[in-house]
C-alpha cells in the first residue's frame, strides 16, 4: 500500500500559472495611477484592474461633474480580438417566494373526546425584473460595470516550456502588431438627460505571456494593520498582482 501511494502521488498533475502582461494601445490616454489603469477626461474617470483568474474586463466609472451621468449600455461593448460583445443583453429575472400557512381546529369525536386536525396551504408569489439599459451615476460617485472575462483558454507558446521549475519562469513577448490577444471597452455616456453623447474607447494588447511554477506564483508575507505595523500572522500573497496583468491556471 505504501508503494502504491507513492506511485499515485508521483503521477498527480501539478498546477501552473500563465501570466499575461498587457499594455494600452495609447499610453498617453490610459496610464497607471493609484494602482489602477486610468483614463480620465473632462467628465469622468474610468479605472481598470485586470488581475483575476481569466482577467476582469470590467471597469469603474466615476462621475466628476455636478450633474447626473447616464452610461448607455446599448452603445457600450467589450471588444476581444475585434469581436464586439454587448454589455446590454435585455435579460429578465424572476424571483419566486413560497409561503406555507397552517391552521388547526377541534372536533368532537366518539365518547365526547376532542380531536384536533391541521390543514395547511401554500401560496407562491413571483416577482419579475428587467435588466436596465442605462447605468445612472450620481454626481461625484462611482459605479462598477462588469460582464466579461478577458480570456478563458490557456495559450500555447511555441518553444516555451509549459512545466517550468520554481524560479525558472518561461515566456515570450509580443508587439502591438503581433499580439495574439487584443481587447478593450467602448463606453458611451452623457452628462444630464439632454447631454451630448461622449465615447470612451480604451484598447489594450497582451505584450507578454509567461508560464509560472506554482512555487514562484506566491510569496509569504506578514500581515499589516491599518497603521502599517506588522501583525505577526503570515499569509500567502500572489505575485504579479498588478492592474495591467491577469492569469489563467492549468495542470500538467
């Protein structure tokens, strides 16, 4: 049994990480600020933080004005490798609630013995809601809009080791023209009900993909309190955790 256990352990697959480094197509338009990729115009601030499993394509939008902002999802899209994906899907949801009511009564049985009986009834209420096509952002407030991941499948890298050892990450780099993954958000908004439509067009490309051993993906650090003092507890923290990166996992 001991020998069998060792053999099975040796054959088990290990987890690896594929880390994607991104760059904006227009570095002057979208820059790193306060830990976020940030695009700012006269009316709003749009922030991105891609770092998540498969990449978070969503965005935070902040209304800088004193008027209400209206983000039109019917004219807003997530674009991946040239294919546009709608943010507005005209979905409907139904929520059902059931309630059971019980009642009892006493009846005279034989030999003047009281007999109790219980009856119950169940009622069901259904509430429907429809997806809104407009995201309303109050003055000087922020809302988060999310619908898509950036990428769901691991990329095959020619000539790159897919089972790297710890400390031996392997990968390849791309230019904007040769990148296998391009993506971005096209956002339409207006300030005030009768305001003119404004478009935010942020585009990015993957500039590097590396395969990383699980042992090289994490580091152990001590937690800190709100004042920056170390608490003493040790926790694992993911490396490469920046707004302009995301990752996928695979087993080999």
